[in-house]
């Protein structure tokens, strides 16, 4: 069984990975260009990465408070 410290370490590694991925996508992110399929796909990808980062942060906080 994985203890909380190991689980937090694993989550932080995932968080670092996804934050770096999000930072790379945000460099050229300009929002959604009207009627551009590619722009909408990029927007969706950024929103998914933001959600993943937020969920990982929430899970780290939750694991940190549980004993």
C-alpha cells in the first residue's frame, strides 16, 4: 500500500509535468478565433490541461490533510 508521502510525491511529479505542458501551450494561446476548428481544438486542450492541474492541486491538498 502506498503511504501518503509517496502518493503526494507521485502527484507532485504529475503536477509538474502537466504544469509544464500547460505553460508550453499558453505561450501561443490567443483564445478562440471565430470559426477556426484548429483554434477551438487548441482552446479545448488548454481547458483540459487547466482542469487536470486544478484537480491535481485539489487532490494533493486533500491527501495532505488526511492522515
